[in-house]
C-alpha cells in the first residue's frame, strides 16, 4: 500500500504547490481581526491527504491563518485527536467555543463551509 500512497501523495503535494490559490489582499488591521477571530481553531491534518489539501487550499483562498497540526509528525496531536475527537480521521477542525467547550468537525466540506463565515 505504501508503494501506491507515497507517489500519489507526492503528486498531490506537487500539484497543490504548482496550482496554489492566492490569498486575498487585506488591510493589515483587517487581517489582524480575521486572525484574532480564527485563533480558537486548529486543523488536524496530514500533508498529502487529498481532503486535507482541499481544506488547506480553502483556508489559503479565504486568507485564514489557522494552526496546522500534522498527526503523523506529532504523537501528542494524534493522541489528542483520538482521545478527544473520538477517531483518527483527518481533516478535523478543533473549535474552542466561547464557553471553552470543544467541537470537533470532521468533514472537509463542512469545515470549508464553517470557515467561509470568517471571510465576510
């Protein structure tokens, strides 16, 4: 399986690099406000996962600076995702709500729809 996943993953990363979307040009103050509004978000992901790439591309297209947590490079992130989120599925957006409760969002399309509200 590794012999199939590795080259496909590298191809996905290459294509993502070549055809990477542009971030919107914002006023510095407006970008700081957007960054502050997304400070409570973290994306658990894998670099070559197609659904993670889709989510990261949307984040870049929206101009959102959200912490990326690679679950293969950091056991703490992987363990936290499994323990608190309930499964080892990526992409997963960790949302810390105003009341300090945590919501785990797993579907890339749902994540992108949620992130879209920060672009307004």
